[in-house]
C-alpha cells in the first residue's frame, strides 16, 4: 500500500518555486486558522484599481453593480475589454480561485487581459462572489448565476455577443464555472459557448486516490481543501444527497453541457476528480479537452510563471479559446498563402 501511495514527483522547475515559498504560506489551512488566513489574504493579495487595469489606455475597465439573487446584495462585476474595438465581442465570464474562502475579482485580471483579452479581442467580466463561511452554498453560486443572467440580458449595452459567452475559472472558480454550466443548463439558460475549467475544485468528499497520494505536498492539500469545503457547505459537507450544483463531481448527468477545457496537474489532489469529470463528459456524449500537466502542483503557473510547463499550459488554453471563439472560416483566412 505504501508503494501505491508514492507521491508523483514535481517538475524540477516547479519544485524550485515551491521550495522558495515561506513555510507559513505552505502551511495547511484548518478551521482554526481560516480566519487568520482570510485576513492575511485580504491584506496581501493584489487588488488593482480600475485605473491600474486600464494600463495607460490599453483597456476599458468599469466596475459594475448588478442585481444579485432574490433578497441578496448586489453583485460586483469587473468589466474589461481592449480599447477601441467596435462591434460585439465574445465574453469570458470568469470566477476567481481561493478555495471558496479567499481571493477577489480584481487580482486575476492583469493576467487574463494580457494572455487572452488583448490577443483574442475578448471582453471579460470577473465576478466578486461572496466568500465562505460568511456565505454558504448556494449563495456564491447564485451570485455568479445572477451576474451571468444580467450580462446576457444586457449584451448590447456591454458590447458583447450573447451567443459567444465562455464561462471559466480556476480552482474554486473552476468548480463554480462547472456548477454554473450545470445550473444554466437546468434552468434554461443563459447558454454558454464553452467552459474553461482550470484545476477545478469539484468534489467535496476527498476520497480520490490523488487527494490522499498528494496530501501534505504542494501549495494546496487535502487539509486545506477539506477546510474550504466545510466552510462552504457546513453540515451538508459529505452528505449523500448533496446536489451537483454544490459539488459538480456529484453530477450523474453531464449531457447537454458546453464544450469543456479541463486542466490539472499530475501532482495535485484534484487530478483524479478532474480527469473523471472530463471522462464523464465524454461518456455523456459531450466534448472535453483534457490536459494533465506532468509534475505540476496546484496553481503551478502562478508560482512559476516562467517555467516551461507554465508557458505550455498558457499556450494550450489560448489555443482552445481561439478555436472556440474564432469561426473556422476566419481561421482559414489567417493562414499564409
């Protein structure tokens, strides 16, 4: 049994970045330390202003307050798009990561604007959903759904193409994106063109082989993951009747979903649940592009952005988005000759 639990080795470049982290940063999050982690994250995580994000006029950036779910606060959406573009643009509707307990809508935007919005002429809405445990399921997901419905209904005002909306996110945000695709399907819209699921947080049960194989290693382990799920679900954590909108790995019907891009590292706890999710989409007759990056831990491209594996991952995501968003006839016209 011990041999079967041998951890997957980290990619050498990625290990250097991981080893350079302070021990405090690598320490697991527990229910007892969660509040301190949230305070530290709120104080230290970048939160660029709209003026910062405009990047000397390269982007148009606006913070929007839109109606939230019934009897709930308004939802903040950070809207950004390359400056000077006319006509409706495709939209990336994005949920940030942070284990459902940390993060903000602003910090993820510099990378998204640089990697996707500018080269792909893509509009972005980043969602400031409520965090656990102050907000519990379904409140964060309903925030995301309310914002998506508002965006689709106000497409002309936003200058976006309501037929070309990609929902996406990373880690907890990837889990929310998967749940949002399920919820929109079952509520009859808004329909998404695709779902971009980056190392998504899908399964509250913590029972996969990889969740135990890689526990205590990397930047996000089973202890931290369990703390995040408990904060979100409370007494419903692990319940047999938990709905798939709370933990998409619980879904038994993955038919009728938009094409998915699913990526995960081979050396992280989410590996098995994410691979299983892509496989379940295929078994339901859907489309999924799966990337398992060898030796990659959770959040590897953020900790080691210049590593070869991180560059490959960013290029693969961009290629998928380009294929999804640009019609084949336009792609053909771009070819030389």
